C-alpha cells in the first residue's frame, strides 16, 4: 500500500506537473479549511497543511484506509497537527465541517454520479468557498488513461458543475496532462 501512496506522491510532486504553481494559484490563507478529496498519498494534503498553518485544518479524504494511515504517519513525521483523515465512499465526502476549498486531483473519473456528488459538496462549503478540479485530459488510445478512460473532458466537468449549481471562476491552462478549473457557488 505504501508503495502506491509513494508513487502517487512522486507523480504529484514531479516538477513537470507544476505543484508549486498549482499551490500558488489556489492562494490559500492562514486559517483556511481545506478538503483534499481523493488525497491518495497525501502530497497536496501536507502542502495544504503547511499553507493554512496551525489555525487551519486539512481533511485528507479518501476511500482507501491504507492511504489515510500513510498520510497520518507522514503528517506526524512533519509535525503537522492540522491534518485530519476522513474515510469516504464514492457518493459522499463525509466532511464534518464547512470548508473554504475542496481540491480534487484526478478523482472525477472515479465518481459514478458526479452531478449528485457535486450537489452534496455544496452543503459543506462556506459562502465564498471554491472547488478546484484537476482532471486528466484525454490520452492516446493505447495508454493507461486511454484504455481505461481515466479522464473526464474539461467541457464535461464544466457542464456538470454548472448543472450542480456552480460557476466557473478560473480555467487555468498550464498543466501538460490535466485541465485545472476552479468553481464557486452561484
């Protein structure tokens, strides 16, 4: 399990995926409450925890309890007391409180009924809350993403988020393999 979590972190931290620029564009503030849905190995959860400081909270949310254990161990090693792990299901994030930012990286293609899922997320968002979605772009047919459809077209994400009651706030085009969109409530 730790091998897969480490692999996710290695990919997330790869300079070609521009993690520092992603963090910069999210403009997190001290005291923010963030949900990292589909946290995987926790690379971004831990970066978010550093960004929001001791007054903020980061919920590392995943369907895999092994990943959450890995994240909790890494947070403890780094002295980050503001990371809480949350075991979830495919149809609900199970967040215990309102959040300023929901971050979803390469997760949408795993969610069976995205519109209903996005509607449920509105219930846990603060008034000026945002949802940042990084999702794989379509790949060539004979790649893992192409064969197993591990992507959702950006236009589909925008359409579904609009149907769920969100509006597109930013459409960022600097990632080589992913779309990066940020939404707010209407």
